[in-house]
C-alpha cells in the first residue's frame, strides 16, 4: 500500500491549465413540488403515506414487510446474503457487488456472485469471483461494458480504496474469465490509484476510477485487459463521486458535492502522450448534498444529462448540455417525501435508516436517444419508474419497493443495512432531525424519545435500493441491499418498450 501511495503522489496531475478560468454557475432555486404520482392499477399494493415514504407507522406495525408496488409484479430473485452496494447486469446475468467486511462472513462463497437469470423466475448462482478487488468491497465500482463484454471492479473497503483492480471477459456471462492475473489482482503488485466509484468509457478502452476525498480521477488503459495501465491522474475537486461520459468519449460529467464538473477528456480518449484535461464548467445547486452520477441522453438530437443526488433531497435533474459551458437546467424530479414541505415526515420516517434515507441513486434510461422511460433506484423509496418522453412533463408511472427484511441482520452479512444495523441513528440522518428542530417542529428532547413516533434504530424495517435498474423489455432487473437480486414486471400497460431499447450506461 505504501508503494502505491508514493507512486500516486508522484504521478498525480494538478488541475489542468485553464481550469482556473472555467465558468462556475450556481443554481440556488430549490424545487418545491413533486412529480405527479403514478396511478396504480389492478394488482398493486400502493404506498400508505406520501409518495416515496415508508412511514414509521408501517415500520412499527410490520406493514413494511409486505413491500409496496404500483403497476409492477415480482417475477423472481435471489436474496443470498444480501445485495451489497451495487450490482451490474449484462445479457442474462447479474453480478452482485460486495460490502466489506460483511461478504467475508459468507465462508462458503465470499466475493462477487455471478447470477444466471436466463430463467427470470428461477435465477441461480454459477460462480463466485474472489480476487482481492472483489473481496475487498466493490462499493460503486462494479461495472460492465457491453461493447467489449468486460466486467471490472476496484477494492473499496471503506468509502475510498486503492491499489486493486480486476477485469473479466464476460462473453460467457455466467462464467467470467479473469484477464489480468497480475498488477491489481496480486496483493504484492498494486496499481497506483484511489477509488470509490468507477466505470468504463463507452468504447470500453478506458476504466475511470474516482475517489470521494480527495476528488482524484484516474484513467486506466484497458485496451489490453491483460495489462491495465494507469495513464493519467487529476485532482479535479475537493470531492468526487460518479460520472457519465458522452457517447464519443470526449466529455465527462463528474459528480461533486452539490453539483457537477464538466471535463474535456478528449486527450485521454485520443491517447495523447502528455494528456491535459481542462475543466469546462462547474455547476452547483441549492439542494442535494452529494451528486451521484450522470446519464447522458439526447432529446431531438440535443445532448442532455439526468443527474441524481444521493443525499439532501435533491432529486433528479435534467440538464441540457448542448453547450457544456452554458448548460441549462430543465426540470427537477422529486418525490413528495423529498419536498421541503415534507421535511418533518422525512425526519420521523428516516430517523432509523442506515446512512441514507429517501434519495435518488442510480438511474438508467431505456434508450440513449429520445428516451421514453427512466428507472431510478431511490434508496428507501425502492425503484421508481418515470415517463420521460416529454422532458418538460415528466411523471411517475410505476414503483417497486421490496419487502422489509426486519430482524434478519445476521442472515444478510452482505447487506449495507445489516452491516450498519447496530449503529442506531446514524450521524447522516441527524441532518433532517436538526432541520426540524430548527424549524420549531420538534423539540430536542423529543428527537430520540419514545413519544416522537420515530423508529430510533436501524431494525431493517425498510430496504435500501442502490443499484442501476436495467430495462429488459417490460421487466426491470436490479439489486436491493437486503432483498438481493430482483426481477419485476411493469404491468397495466404503463410501459411499452421501444424497438431499440438499450440502457444508456453500462449497468
């Protein structure tokens, strides 16, 4: 590890020339309204409270153990020891990420589980990937590239990791084949990078790794997957998170705290010998503590991105990036539980949730050009599906929030919920509590008191969905932390797959 750290310090590139002159924009306006609710048809088991909420009453009464669904039905799944932080999907297979150290408690088969879902009603595990990167917690780095049929991940034991990287051939998706048995997989041969999140360029020749703090961005050349090489480092912000990359591979939309940086990465895409990565512009907004990732799409040929905030009730914003130096925010999609008027309900309901509560995480569009639907993992609100054909009039059409796994912490060691089940009320969720107290709606003595009507410890009375929900016709494939791998069907005619349906990210 010391060798890797020294190499990293030596090779790290400072901010690119010209970055200091990049435009910085602030969008202070906070969306007050929620997207219209889905109209639930026959067979639904709708939410009992406000849109997106798993109310404290439902948690305490046991109602949340039945889950909530609207215009959806369960098809099949594989819970195993829990779904980790993030899964990836390719062809008829899913890959369950690991959460360190919980996955190591599964002595029979630790590591990333390979699931064959060619029979969606009866998925089966076919392999377990146990290289150091896969055992060390994959966090948000486990990604696929459909063009080159590759799967890769980095080791992230606690929010930020370093050194270990594994890449696999998934031509036979149920039986991945390790391609780099050397640097990044051998404990004695680490690579110099830091990571929390990762993902491929569209052509699959570069794997990008980003770290939360500091906001280091690393480009790993995987054009020869048997010999991955770090070719560039850049410290682009104080913090960094996920990202999206334009279809030509030349522009990165990098998530940062309260916004995004837009970077020109064409020099990396071209493989210039001494690449420079200028910062085109920075955009900050008033709601959302930490942006998660960007989904590039086009409307009538104009480039846009959907960006979601994983904390702070920022929802999902649609931004026109036709001119990345002068981007235009078009619309913000929020659920009712994310609106400022619902902060008291949010605080009471989420007080016992681990780390996160009701916020957007990963979104996937059903096709990159003129998308018709967007599906988003929305943490405690489950999976939400939106009609996005008209970018000026987005509405919810369906949701699936899986059953709570109350009391099963010891059975689900690879669940983020399980690993944090003994912490009580986490510091993160003191934020909505503090806001409510400042507004005079809750007295300090009531915040953790038995008369507050709150769930005051994480008893796993609501699941947490973080993984990209991938469209497969009228089915959606995803993974939630407690329930593991899940397949559900969109029903009641709310969604018709376009002929060229294709996820816009390597999910």
